[in-house]
C-alpha cells in the first residue's frame, strides 16, 4: 500500500489533500502540532493517522517519515504578521531540509514540495510561467523561495522531488476569502486602487488534482509546476462575480491605496513589538497592489492537468458552504423562498 505523509494536514489545502489521498487508496499520516484540536480530530475520523510533531523539528519529521512512500510537504506559515522573520525561515525553509534528509534516509519514493506563485512577486509578464524571474516582496515569499531553492538543490542531486507553485486557492473549507464575501454582501466593500490588477484563483479540487499528479506522474520528477486554473481575472471582475453570486449589487466605490498602506505600516509598527498579530498589515494590502496571473501550460503538457471548475462555479460552491456553516447570511432569493 502507498503510504503518504502530509504536513499541514490541519490546514485548508493539506486537509483536502489528505482526504483525497485516502479516497485514492493511500494510507495517510498527518503531522500535526496539536493532536487534540478539532481539525486533527476530523482527520482522525476520516481514517488518517495522526502523529504529533512540528515541521521545524528534525526529529519529529524523521519519526513521521518512517515507512512512507510519498511525502507531500504542504505546511507553511503564511498570514501572520506578529512572528519574527526567523520563524518564517524555520517553518518555510528549514522544514524543507528536514523533509529532504528524512526522505533520503528512509528511501521515500516521491516528495512534493509546495512552494507558492508568490516567489514571482508582483508579476510584469502576464501570464507568468515557471521561468519568470523570482521577485519575492515580503518575508513569506522570501522564506518560501529559500525552501524551494533547497528542494531544487536536492533535485540537482538526484532526489525524486517535484515542486508545485499554487495560485490563490479557494473553495469550501477556506476562510481566507470569507471577509471579502461578507463585505460585498453587506455593502461595506471598497476597492483600494483601480481594481484593474490581475488576480488568479484556483478551486481547491483542481489544486489538489495538480498536487497529486505532481506526486504520481513519472514526468513530474525533477520539475516545477505552476498549478492554476485556466483563466485569471481582475480584482474588479472578481468582486463583480462575487456580488452576482451573492445576489447583491456590485460595489462601485474606490479609494486611494496610499492611506491604506500607511495605516498598515503604522499598525505593524505598534503591534509587532508586543506580539500582537496586526489586524491590518502590508501583506494583506498586497491583495490590491500586486498582479498575479499565471500559465498552467507546463502542468497541462507534462502532467495532463485539466482544471474543471470555473471561477463563477467555484464562487457559488464556496458561498453555499459559507451559508451552510452559518458564516454567511442567506441570499435574498433564499429568504423569499422561505417566506
């Protein structure tokens, strides 16, 4: 039986991946920090073996890798702004070294390292591809690039590693875009800047399919792939489609970006020294300022990757999940039907 270790299994992408691998006949093990957490309990209920440990600890990684044929390294620190830069390097870069060393020691057949499209930063080439120059713009992107470079060094030494760079992932179970949905539904959303900047979202099922292909397809070994939907859009179009999904009038208000960036800078300056995650920070403002548009041609050509869920369909599925979970108010149409 194929046995896969998934790091980051209590997260959105890692959890979906772990469950998908179980459905495809893998015995799955998840490395988690808190074995008593609700997400860890949900993984266990799905038939996934839970191993306590931290990706920043080499001994924990070594223990988790024993007996595995595949390792999918999904874990990362991403949206927090109260951690020191050293923590980002520990989780996003040093963990890669631990994974690679343990995989070599225990004869793992395939390793998939999850990087990010963010290593390309604010792209000037639209759509960008795997050869587009690196342009990391913050500590998350810098530390992920360092992790990717360590994975690439292992590839150069003959390790059976594949690297994936996901674009923006969304779908049922994701909470990152909930604030956007709520703001648009309530009429409180304001666009900062023109809104004409490119943005690329990929539905979770398609993303998982790309990651699994990277771990199974013979042609994936030694390669790097951008995993993305077929089409990118603009922020204006994303907001419009979300409003249509929610059955509300698309917001039209726009504000200059400079005051928002200034406020985020001040917020970080005040919060970080006392260990508080700033409610507003510069990385969140990048949603309005950095272009993201990518080509999935290489994944299609070498892996047979074929995204199936269009943006509008994915937004509807996500909104319905938010409603089912009580996270989003029912649509006006649903309220009328209830009456």
